[in-house]
């Protein structure tokens, strides 16, 4: 039977006796004298199973089980309790222990319990391996499509889902950044734990601090009772900080300390409380530019940007739009308990041609509107919003094949920029985004240069 067993008992004779007995029966066993030493060992080495006494100086065996369950859910634990101590046994199971034995421990009973725990762990890991093999080819919920850029995003999500590293999801508004955050959670070993989300730009700093870190009773006028913040409510799950780029600077300092220390201090409190959740952040801003403009702390940027996952805008995966639209129609049908409405080929082409500045969120709004208008369907071009019906892709065509009448490359670029701007109703922000340049570059390209003088070569 393979597997690493760690025995925790403050009594040296008991440790020696049980270690030798288990080693003689083929187990790989190590031993420590305290719960704290156990946590350090589990952090630094591979441990599959912890066998712990209950009554020890410092942290008890029950508290150790709680810590192991929250920090290292893959490590199983067996608790050794006193004869007839049913309350302790129940407390151990509630704390996450896999099994319990009464003392004095019979070696045969201990061997059976250890083998059973390691077999359970082996089955659990095999199920996870098979699930991962299936998940590798399954789409991310809500992100339908087969484009190369979307495949790159989904592959990156799957690669980092099992990690505890802090993730920064970047992308324009409406691209589905929260879907990616939820996928990271659902594909991780933390999937059975809570997923909590908050929009960091939707509230002032004092309220945001209380929401994130909690508060103690009497911390402010309405604090009638103590309340844990989202970092603690997330348990060993995932906390998603949406629009972290809009967080006030005063809160950025506090978030930096929280990420560095892995502890939170509730508002009005004087004690640091450890948290165990994975941190995932998202922004629709260019945080590198925000750092240069002194609107985002550079040290916090490096803390949240451990792994960056860019979410492509919908215009960069236009081939996915018909599939995504039909996926939305099926979801509406399931919600309303009605047959799915069809999408006509002409309407699908119009959806594909449109540039979707609001991304997936705008497409979803368009589909909901079209379903409401079309009755029993199918959805045709006339059911689409006017701006989608009338949208014309910006194209540059040579006005002449006569070399003397051809325009310069700069002039062609200038005309193209103007056509893009016109097609977007004059919205310079959207035009710059579509062209992949900043507003300053857009203005520069719109300028008409002075006429050249002198004789051409």
C-alpha cells in the first residue's frame, strides 16, 4: 500500500510504538510531536494521511483537522479519541476527519483504518483524473465557440485551474470575465467550496472594506453584530474581485497587505484572521497604463498579475457568434420551458458582420430582444436591432488602378480610420478599441498632413 502517513502525538513512547508497528506492516510513516509541526510538514512535504491524537499542548487534534480540511483538502485525517468520548468523535468528523479510533489503539484496527483511508484517497484521485480527462475536451459553461483565440483562453483556464496562484482576468466589458472566474473555480479542487464575487468599483472604500474583510460589533453606527467579510465567507473556495482596477487607492494598500500576509483584519478589530480562499481578480482596464498614470499601485499589480488570462472581444472571434447565439436561444428555451427559436441564415450573417462593442453582454441583450419580438420565430433580419441591421463593415477599395491616381499608404490608413469611426457613429473610444490603438493615436491618424512642397523625385 503506497501513501505517506504522518503520526501526530506529543507522547514520544506512543509515537515510537505506532510508527514501528505501521512500518512493519509496509507503510511509509513519519512522526511529529505537535499540530503546528504537522502543518509545517504537510506544507513542505507530500503527506497523504495524518493520524493525530486529540489532547496535545497548543493546537488540539480537532483544530488540526479543521486546518487540514481547509488548507489541504487532499490530506485525510484519522483522530485517536478516548474510550466512550462520543462528543469528541462527532466533533472530529464535523471538523473534516475521515475516521476515528478509540485509545488505547489496537495495531490491527489502526492498520485497517489506515488502509481504508489510503484506498479512499486513491479512488478519489482516480475519479479526479478521469474527470479532468473529460473536462479537457468540454467547453467552458457559457463560452460557446470553436475559434482559435477562444481555444487559447480555455486551454489556459484548464492549465491554471488546479493552481492556487492569484489570477488576473483581463478583457473589455461584457466579454464574460466572471464566466472565466467561475470556470476556474468549477474546474479546481475547490469546486465544492463557496464562490463569492464582488464588484470593487460599485461601492465607496469604507463599505468595500467592511464587505471584504468584515467588521466587529460596534465598529460603526449600524454594526449591531460582528460579521465576517467575503474573504472569510469564501472558506477554502474562491473569492472573485471584479473590476479591481476601479478600487480606490486607499483600499489598494489594504488589499496588498492582505495578499502579502494571507490574513484579514475586520473593521474595528485588532486581530489578524487567516483566510484560505484562492483570489481571482478581473479588470477591463489596462492596469500597466493605470500604474503609469499612478491610479493603480505597482506593487499590487505584481501581486494580482501572477497569472494573466486575457478574454478576447467578440469581434476577434466573429466565427463563434452564430454558435453563441444559438446557445443563448437554447438557454432561453430551457428557462421558459418552450421550444428553441430558430435563427435564420440571413440574421446569423448580420450578427456575424456586426462589431459588438458591448461584446457577449450586448449579443445576449440582442437575442433576448429578438426573441420577444419574433413570436414563435424564426428570428429574421427585421427582428434584429436597427444598428445591427444597418451596420456596414468598413472596407477600403482601390478607387482606381491607374498608378497616377493611387493614394499614399498614409492616406489609405486615414480613410480607413474615418470609415471605422463613421460606422461606429463617431464613437472615438470604440473606434480606437476596434483599431487596436489608443485615442491619442486615433486623433493623430485623423489629422490631414500639410501638402508637400518641392519637386518629387
